[in-house]
C-alpha cells in the first residue's frame, strides 16, 4: 500500500501481426512474476527478468544499453 508503480505505453498491431511475430520468435515470452514489479528497481527490471529466464537469455541481459559503447 505504501508503494505504487505505473508502467504504461502504447503498442498497436494490425490483425494477425502479433500472432505472426510470436510464431517468428520475435518476442521474449516468460512467466509473470509479481515480485519483479515491486522488488526490482525499474532500471534493473529488464535484465533481471531475462537472467531468470535461463542461459539463452543471459547473454542478451548483459548487452550494453548502447551497443556502440561495447
């Protein structure tokens, strides 16, 4: 009750586009975990979720925010 976070934005797809993108593996799809929302700092959320999805995603989680700085 003492903390609240808002995550908002907008994404739009034409009919069938999202289904096609999911079939093409264009999205990382993982299990929801409410602990992430309030126990992780927003700046660390993306990396934490990817790391917890397993080895395949850990490499992506460690990409620099700006790849040109790598």
